[in-house]
């Protein structure tokens, strides 16, 4: 089996090279075939909005088959970014050499930091655009404008400013003109083949849920007590929660002399009910990723053909490093613990219907490939990757207005 080398990646990043690198892993429920798994939940649009799973038809073993999306394409990229971000925070070489944008907020006497590896719109994120650098709006700074104006004809400024945007995609959607639109070179997902091919998404199975309060299963409070407790916590409650608690207390006092349930304050138990989406049973779970070398070949960096190829190979190595790190951590969500059911299979396209099997990347080998790619791009294209940070002061109005939505279950 062939080991992926920088020479292979660089050659693939030249005209007519390999189209893709494909990684496929068979997964299984950690608790065994009897266990169900909890796919990602989505909310349906419209007045009767409710939580659901994403079902599709895919071609499996020669047949149109119903599947469920266990982890979406965007979620898989977010996991790769989070893994890279953690390595960067830990100062791991060579990940620490990646240029990035960092937004700093002052909150509750501390500093809160977010980077383009964790902000959803990467270099074009609203938190970045709303901030300032030395008192000047970010959008007016020379460095940000140069990166924002980058195009596929010359993306060098963005490569040295926010390479994660080039590797994992970004869209400058709010800009009136010259919007940057970068497709992700890496895409991936986890899909489960439903054991029950007759499952109707409109009548999904439900899971029982309950809450036990060791003090009392029911806590009844009068109007004044309810409002007093809510007032004491008001600084930590969302405005929506506070108003709901006060409204419940006032309504109970108006309609009856009896106290009302304090469940909105998180007091008392909740009897078992069938109100949560149950998991699904799968006969097969597959994680796939595709790195498009063809997409990377559409971008130039103001260098020679060799220099441009080295920059594309650098982005490929960056994408693969994030993939190796995220694949090493099979942590999705509660009730969705998975294990590998077999080794990861990786191939590189050789055109004309041919593919070559290559060794799966470990974190160590991916880091080695990335380090080599950085050195090559610096030598051949003169790019600079030394961990430079574009530091942004977050807008205080944004952080002072921030509220978490209540859990809708």
C-alpha cells in the first residue's frame, strides 16, 4: 500500500492531476447491533415546526435505499476545524504555524477568543466584520481588504491571512459586490442505512424522558415567591425565560388562589413522557470524505506554475491534517457513540476509472506532511506561514446583547 507523500500531492495539484482523495470508514454502534443511534436533529419550517431527522434515498448495493444523515457535511467540517483549533491552542507543530484571524471579546472580567477556525463564516464572519483593529473598522484595514478582495486568479493574500477559508470554504454573502465564494475542497458526512426501510418520517418513534427532583416531584409556589426567585436570577436568565416565568405566576394568581408549578424555574420533577425523538436502527453506518484536488487546481497564487502547485498542495495538506485529527475523535453527540467496524480505506484517483489505495493518515503523518508542505510553499512560492494572527477587538455591543436560546428539546 502506498504512503501519501508531498510529491504525490504536488503532482496531483498540477493540470491533469488526480481529481480526488477519498476516505471511507465503516462504523458501528459502540453498544452493538441492538443499539440505536441518534442522528443530527433538524427543525422543520412553517407554523407546525418540529424536530426531525434528515432522511434521503441513496444507492446502496444496487438499490435505492432509505438512509438517515447521522452527521452532515457542515458538521464534519466543523469537527475538523475544532480539532485544528485545539491543536493550535496547544501550540502543536506545525499547526501553530497556520495564519488565522482572532476575535477577542471582554466578558465578565475575562477575555473570550474566537478564530476563523471556529466562527461559522470563517474570514467573512459577522463577528470579525463588526470588530475593530486599533480603533479602526476591520473592513477598512488594508490587510483585511486585501484578503477580502482575493480571487481564484490570485488568492495569495487570503492564503497568508485565512487559509482555512480556502481549504474549507467561505462566502462573503453580505458584501454588495466582489463577494468571495470559495467552495470547500473537503466534504464529508456520516450516513446510516435504515434497518426499517418502511419508516415514515411523519410518524417517527419517540423516546421516553423524565426528570427526578430528589427534594420533591412537585414544587408549588405563590405569585410573589415565583417572581422573587426569578428577579434574583434575572441577570442570568434570558429575557424570554424571565417573561415566561412571570407570566405563569401572574396567570396562576389571576385564575386561582392556588400556587402554581415552579417547573419553569427548574424545580420539581417531570413525569415520564414520550416527547423526545428516539434513535434509529441502522444495518450499516458509513463515514466518507472527499478532498477535491480538481477544485484546488482552479486557484492561483501569483507565483510560478511550481509555486502555485506547492500552494495548492499546502491547502490539501491542511485539509487532510484537520481530517486526520477529527477522524481520531469519534465524538458526535449523546446516544450516538460509534466505533470503527474496520480500517479506513483511502484512495487517490488516477483518472480513467483507476484509483490507487494509500495508507490512511494518522495525526503524526498528517502533521509531517503539513510541515513539509509549508516549507515547500515558502521555498517555491515565497509565502509566509509563521502563525501570524490578525487580532480583532470584538464589538462590545455584540457581546452585551448575546443570549443563548432556551433548549427546545
